[in-house]
C-alpha cells in the first residue's frame, strides 16, 4: 500500500505553479507572449528532430514512430482531462505545443522534397 505523500512547502509550491502561471498570464500580452514562446520552442524541437533524423538516416521509422506517439499522447492527454480541472491556459499551451511541433516537422519534410 503506497504511503501518502508528505505535504511539504516545495510540494505545495509546485502544486500551485499552474495557478500562479494563470494569474500571471491574465494580462493578454503576457498570455500571447507565452503562447508564442511555446509555439516557437515546439517548432524548434520539431525542426531539429526532422533535421537530425534526415542527416543520420539510420532510424527514420523509429523516429517517426516516436514523434507519432508523442503527438498522439498529447491529443489523448488533452481529451482525458476532466472538464472541472481543465484550465483554459493549460489546454491552450498544450495545443500551441502540438501546433508548433507539427509545423516544424511538416516544414522539415517539405525541405526534403
């Protein structure tokens, strides 16, 4: 039987991080800048995954499988969040990361044509 996690100050602080981020992002400019940072970071990751796989050309099917699994996990994660706990900001950040990752991969794929 697992023991109950001890409620420490660090545990409480990490637990309230999303609430503090939502409070910080109540300003529209901060919210848009946060979305832009997430989209561009995911775009960079997607572009680098495609470039590394293209240069190495050793594990293309495995790399594609991992990317598809990550994207599918992001879709299922968003769908399974209970609507009562689902915060609008976290859903939008997850969607922004998914869009940036997919756009980076697509752009890298079009470069190879």
